[in-house]
C-alpha cells in the first residue's frame, strides 16, 4: 500500500490527450502534444534537458516504476517537480491571457452593442427601450412642417399660362417681365440655342413669340400703333353733320396774305410780326352769317416749305393770294404744287388791285401756265380781284369760298371722340407746353386724354382763337390746348382716347417704334470716303419760340452747302435760352442763336462770364445770313504769292560784326529790305526767311534794282555758297465767303 501511495499514477484513459493545457496553434513557448501523450519538443522547444541533482533520468524512472509507456515522450507521471511547476505556470499564464483577451473583446463588443443598434438587437427583447428626447421630437416636427410647406410651394408654383403681348420689337428684360420669368432663365435658354444676348438686347417679334411658347405661355402679336390709330379713325364715321371748311391762305412773301386775313377778322396781326413777315402758322375762325370759316395763314418765305405743305394737307380749300403788281413768284408756284399734290380746290385772290401798276389780266395769263384757268376764260378756277387796303371785293371772296365749300359738302361726326392735327407747338413761360390744334372730327372736351405724336396728356384748358377759355371745341375749330407732357411736333396727329392708360401705352409704343426705325449708322459715300481732307464743321444751337420756326430754320440751314465747311445742328429746340444751352455751346464751341426768344437772367449772366455770344434774331433770312458769315470765317483764305526779284550769289565775304555776306547781283526785278526771301540751291529750297540787311558800297540801303550788285545778309542763315539763288517774294491773302 505504501508503495502504491508513493507511485504517481494517472487516472482515466492514459491515451487521452491534454488539450486543456495546450492550444491547437503553438504560440510562444508551447509544448506540442499528440493524441498519445507528450512528444519530444522540436525546433524551438520549451524544454531543455535539465541538469542537477533533482533530476532523474527517464531510464531510472522507468526502472524504479517498472512501467514502460508506449509513447516515447514523457508523461505527467514521469515529470519532475520542476517540470510540473513549470507546466502549471504555463497553464496558469495561458489561461489568464486567454481570459483577459476574451474580457477585452467582450467589453468592446458590449460597447459596440450599446452604441450601435442592429436589426437583431432591435428585434430582441433584451434591449431596454429609451424615450426620445424633446429636442429630437422638435426636430422631427420641424422637418415635417418644412416638407409640407415645400409641397405646398410646389403646388403654388405650377406654371400659369399667360397671354403675352408681343410687339414688333421687345427687350429681353421686358419679355421676361411680361412672362413673370427671371431674365437669367430667358438668357440661359437663348445661350442654349446658340444665341448670345444681353438683358437689354432687342428681340424680333418672331423670336419673342417662340420664347413665349417655349416657356408655356400664349403669345399674342400686338398691332402697330399706327394700325390701332387707323382703326380708331375708321370707326368714327357715323352721325355725320355739316362742318365749317378749313381754308389755307398761301402765296409768295409780301403779297398780302396776312393783310387779307386781318381785314376778314378785323384784327391787325401784321403789326405783331417782325418785318411784316409771318413767322408762324396762325389759325383763325371767321363768321359769315350763320356759317363759320376756319382760316390758316402760312408763311410765304422760301424756308417755310414744310409749313405750307402741312397747311395744304390739312385744308379743304386753298386761297392763293397773288399780288397784281408783282405776278407769279417761286413761292406762288410752290403753293400751287402743294395744293395739287393734296388734291385741294384753289380759289385765287388777286390782291393789291387798287395800285396803279396792278395788272390782274397779266396774273390770269401767268396762272394759265400752271393749269389754273379763270371762269371768264372758260375754266373752273374761281378768281376774285380784291384789295385788302380798301376792302375791295372781300365779300365776293367770302362768297366764292362758301360756294366752293357747299360743292365739297363737308361732313363729319360731332358726337365721337375728337381727332385733329397739330399746327404749331411752343413752350410758354408759366403755362408750359402749348399745342395749337385744329379739330377735324368729333368734339374735344376738357378732361379728355389724348395722344399727339410721341406725346400724350390730358386736356387741362381749351383756348379759342380769340383768347377765351372754352369747355369744348366742335370740328374745324382752331384751339390752343394745355396739358400735353411735352412740345409736340408740327403736323402730328391728335387723337382722343378712352383712358389715361390707353393714351400712355400708345405713346410709349410709338416711341419704341420710332427708335427701332432709326438707323444710327452713317455710311460714307464714295466721294467722302476717298477725299483727302475732311470738311470743317460749324456747330449750331438754335432756340426758337415755336416748333415750326425751328423746323424751317433747320431745313434752310441744311441747304447751305460747301466743300470745305458744313453746318452741324447740335440742338434745335423751342423755349428760352437756358444755362444748359450756354454750357453746351461752350463745351462744343457752338454758335448760339435765339430766334424770337430771349435768354433767361441766369443764362445771360453765365454767357457774359464765359464769353459766349448769344445772337438774337426775329427774321429768318437774317439768321441764314449770319450763319453764312460765320461759316465763311472758317474758310481758309486764298493765298497768292508773287515773285518780286531774283539775285545770283557771286562771292561770299566775311565781315566782322555782320558774319557772312553774300555778294550778289540782281538778275530780275528788285529786292527790298522788307522782302520775304528763299535760298535756292540746285533747284531745291534750303532756306525761307527774311532779309536782315542790304549793303551797297558799304552803305546800308532799303532797295536794290535789276542789274545792280549788293551784299545781302539773311536772318539766322549764313551758309551761302557760290551760284546760290536768292528769290524775293510777297504773299497776299484774301478772305473767302460762302
């Protein structure tokens, strides 16, 4: 028993491997094991053969125990105390390491599981449910509200199909505004089509129509302003009643047109006109019993062609005034041509029949050349011999005009909105822009909105030809109208519309169309393109009292033509001369002309300080003469050169104090000490200047004649050579005029 107790035995199956102590993969100093038991360590084994007293060899162990194992390696029963301890340490160390690694992994796993929610964790019941924070709930609600508002905005921002009015020309900005789109979107779309545009680029109607369709709108092509006006005029031809005839008095200057009108309306207008010449179109109404006659007086000067043409376009009957002592003149012929072009009947008034040199028959014969045949010569033209001075046959003239008006049977609509023609416009101090209008159809009333050319306005006041305020003006009535937003042009139409908006829109459309119609480019003609020198320009600023005069002056100035100088009108406007005009005249070095107007106090003071001359005139041909005079001043004078004498250099002398002296002989003419001279050598001019002194036999003289010898010194020149030619000449310049 004691022997049994001292023996080390292994209980259980001895063939059982010790996997509890060893891991399947060797790490560090591991003991390799087999299914049978411990094998001998190979390679880097953990065991070295121990040496010492405490170690018994395997042979002794085997002998003492009497047990022979089947496997070659040592079993735990054969291990020494040292080996057992070592093995236990290794086991304990391995177990502790494994546990710590497992603990770390588990801790990490637990942390990850705590922080990261997986599907399995979410579905398992092990996880404790936690309430959402208030901030989280608030954020969620805000997100829901935001998404809901976005959906509402999307519903609200659905494209609305609009009717887009497309004019003949429209800018990108205006088109985008009408479509309620951003300009950048329109430009981007055009870029995509390969068209490079800016926001202020003008698009054609076809392009604008295409863009409106592409953006989902309905394009509607606008009618032109003129087409709209034409429709308005055509629609007003109902309820026709007889109206007073509009008679234009035409003829040559100083043939008595205004004097005839003076007698008819018993007013002295001529005394109010400068030089007895009508500068404006005057309109008057004369009562003949129950009937009324509207007269328009036109200027007779050659410069007022446009004003006469306007008179003939507006009128029903033309009264041609011819002086019996003067005959048919150029402006008389021009008036006849205007009347024929307008297809208007002519009544001839042969004036000044009271003068002894008057010859009415001669006038009738002269008018035959222009196809105006008197009734007593079997023609159809009414001719009346009158005298404005003695009032001879003026009643017969009125009868002839009334008869002609009855034949024409003039009718118009009195009830419709008024239309008319602007005869004249001006800017009156205190009243602002004033337009003289003749109503052609309808009745003009105070408070009406109207369009006149590019201007529009509301009728603030209506003033008749006698200077009285009236509330309404029937057809064929000449009136002055206040309330226009600017000075209208003479000859513009006058149309009353239903509302302020309609009037404003129509005038704006007209303004746009007029801009589009202009071509700012001026192309050079073949002559101007290849000319060596450009013509000088005389800048002009013209301020006049009425638009007609301004227009007449402009037309007359354009007729002044010259190769070297041409007039250039920088500004032609109506109203008094202002500080702005003076400043512009200074900046552009222009001639400032005031026609029938005066400068303001400020402008006058500024002109004096700046040294600008304001030329004031009352008669048109005086203005033209002044402009011609100023243009003549820009012409270069005619320079004429005359050779007075020639000298040949024979010898050169050096004189102390005088320098080199050319000993010369006069070969032609004479040379004076005041002459201009040039030195010619081998056919080329090498010096041009003046003579310093002339010596003859040591005496200074003023003149040397042909065949005499002398010594000549020149100013700033001494480089004489033998055989040089000294040529004396004189220059005369004469001023030129246009």
